[in-house]
C-alpha cells in the first residue's frame, strides 16, 4: 500500500511538471492559430495596456502568418511602437521599407517615405536621437532640474547636430516655465540663430519669435521686444496675424512695469519721510503697539478670505495675499510713523499720503506674483 502511494505521487508530480513545460508551447501555438482580426484586437489590447514588447510580438507574428495582409494600420502601429516607444530605429526603418514594398500606392506612402528618408539620413545619429527621445519620453520620471541637466549634457557632447535647434527650443520653453528668464533668452536666441537653415516652417518660426517677445517683456526689455515684433511683421505681414495683439500686450506690460517702479519709489520716499520726521521725539506720538497688533491680525484675516474666494474662481494667487498681508502690516506701521504730519502740517496731506501708500502696496503685491489680471480680466476667464 505504501509503495502504491509513493508511485501515485511520483506519477502525479511528473504530470504536473509535464503540464508546466508543455503549456507555454500550446499557448504559443494558440497565437499562431488566431485569425488576422483576432491578432489585431490582441495587439490593440496590449497597446492600450502599454505592453509594447507584446504589441511588437503580436504584430510581427501577424505579418509572418499573414504576409499578404492589406491592413495598413498594422504597419503604422508597429512602426510607431518601434520608433517612438521602444526607440528601435533599425526595426522601424525595416517596417517602413516593407510597407513601401507591399503598398507602393498605399495611403501611408508619403508619410512612410518621409519617415524612412529621415531615419536613413540620420543613421549615424541614431544613438543621439535615441537619447533625445528617451529624455522626452521619460520626462515625468525625473525632476525638471535633472531633465535640464541631461539635455544640456546632450547638447554639450553634440553641439552642432540636426537636433541642436530642437534642443535649444526645448530648453527655452523649459527654462521659461521654471522662471529662469536669462537662460530661456539665451536658448531661444540660439534657436532663432538657426533660422532658416534648420528647415522649420514659418508657423514654427513665428511661434519662436512670440516666445522670445514674451521672455523679453518679462525681462523688461520692451524696446527689444518691439523691434522683434516689427521685424517679424515686416518679414511675414500676412502670416503674423497676432502682430497688433502682441504689440498691445507689450505696451500694457510696459505701462504696468512703469507703475511698479513709481510705486516702489513712492514707498521708499514715504519711508524716508517717516524717518526724517523722527516721530519718536514728538510728545504726542504713541506707537500704539496693541493697535498695531490688532490691525495686523485683522489684515491677515481680511487677506485670507479673498485669497480663498479668488483662488476658488480660478486665479493662481496663493502667494499674492500673504505678500499683501505682510506689505499691509509694514504700511500700517509707516502710516503710524507719519502721524505727526496730521498736526504739524495738514491732516488732508496725511490722509492722501496714506491712501497712496496703501494703493502702491496693493499694486506691488499683485504685480510681484503676476496677478494684476485680477483687476482687468472678467472673473473666471
């Protein structure tokens, strides 16, 4: 009886082992028996799940089993996965060649000829192209600073390749987004220097110049911004349809900047006047620390409420109101120091100076975080 049990266990174990070994063969063979439409559906399923190695495996099997397929989408999907997902340019090139052989008059012919010719022309730069596209493809896997470092190193190693204009364009937008305007200006100027040799379209060139103007405006280089706009309009008067709008925007930003400069000068002037008055020497002067403390608390409360309301509407003003609260507390302290003006000279002068100080503080606080649009744009726009 014991021998029978041991023998049965051995046979059972061998059967399980045999199933484990043989099952993949049946599964593999099962794929080969699928119809063309079933393989397409399976490939689409893997594509949705971003299982690109499996997509390639399925579509390659489809082309092997059904070499005369008239489904051009299979070639398109397979080439796209090779070139943009797996970055296997040799495989993508072969797919383009195979398609053009079987579909000399296919609807994808021109597109595939362009892609094939591009890869053939840049064959010596495939490694560089792979690194460039890898950085873009995995952009959200790293911190922005690391992406910039990787792209800068790529440009440093190969400064004069066909990718240099695209890298400079990418760097200009990235630095601009991060607020590093000097580096953004340098990058966009290097990009513009490649015109027209880099083969960019007129639309792309105009877009680059518009980005350049925005950077110059934020750097307060208004005269240079106007010159760039005039140059582009003179060159492409029909294509540059945003000329009038862009000029108006630069004028508005220049006016706002002049207003900020005047506001800063006024705040500095009021501070100097308050110190020259030396109110602490006045017999009737009282710093009123308790009132200042209560006023500070009230200002903080009054700025938190509109911050929550405006932020809910859609404006990104998180830092504006805390800045406004701090500036308000400082201005309240300065107004207190200016109080001797009310009985030394004229109370009206004191009131006017105080009101203008509050206005200057509010203006500067909103401008600092680029939220002056709250005052001249419709809510929710």
